[in-house]
C-alpha cells in the first residue's frame, strides 16, 4: 500500500501534502494527552504489521490495521500512522519521504472514516452483536478505503496506472476480510478487559430515564 518515490505527479504530491498535514494537525489537536501510550503502542503495531508482505499473484498485500487504529483512537490515527511511516521510510525504504504525506493521508484518512463508520453503526445497533458488526465493518473499511485512495492517487497521476490500481484493490479483498475479523476480535477483548479504551469511539448514550426526586 506504500506509494514509492518518483511515482506520483507534483500535483498529487502537493494535494497529498496539504491533506496529510491538515489531518496530522487536527489529529494532534484532538488527541487526549492521557492516551499517548495507547497511540504509541498502536503506532508500533501498525509499523510491524505493514512490514509483513504476502505475495498475491503479480502483486503483494500486507496487514494495514488502519481500521483498528481508527476504531480505537479516532483522529489520533493520523499522527500514529505518520510516525510509523516515517520510520519505515528511513529504516527500510518503504514508501519514501516525498510520498510520506500522501501515504499518511491515504491510510490516516481511511482510519478516520472507519472510526466514523464504527460510531454510526454502534449508534444504530447497540448491544454485543452491533459491537461485533461495527468492529468488523470498521476493520474491513479501513483496508478498502486505503486501497481506494491509493488507487485514486495512482490514477490521477497517470491513466497508465489504472490497471495497477484495479489490481491493488483486488489484491486487498482477502485482507479486508482478515482485518475485519482481527478488529472484531480485538475490540471484543478490549470491551471486556478495558472498556474505557473504547470510550472515545463509542457514541454517547442518552441518560437512562428514572423517577424524579421530589424536593
């Protein structure tokens, strides 16, 4: 899912730089200082997970965990993903420095959209089953949107990349299912042992109606 150096046009690089910077700035503004450790751990998980590549036909795919990051930390996924991508570019030459902002936006933006999808489904479908469905959709949507945004970046650069963009989307279909299940299992476990981690992602519940106290 990393876009390498020398692939994108200056216009796409410029747009990605603006959008990526805006996402990171807003993510830092919205990040709870008490959750910095959680953000760091999830950034490390993203760093490790996306290093493992699995060959699929003429291309390869890897775990992204963007949906999981989005569900757990919302907008803070932007700075978490930026830190991991920067280290990957410097240490392993995955992606690149000129495409860092574009890669940050494609993955961070998909994480945030997965977070909103999670919140929306949880609001419409409360309960344990709704939690599982929302988590699965959040994990799968994070991969789907990352692949889609990456494909659009390639397609807007050159029409010759259209075939590569389609292959990218097809190659990540099994990854979508895998990450949906990973996110569902992880969220279910966290809901049992540390439900406060999901407090920022959960929609606010209306106060329960009860008998009014007479003065």
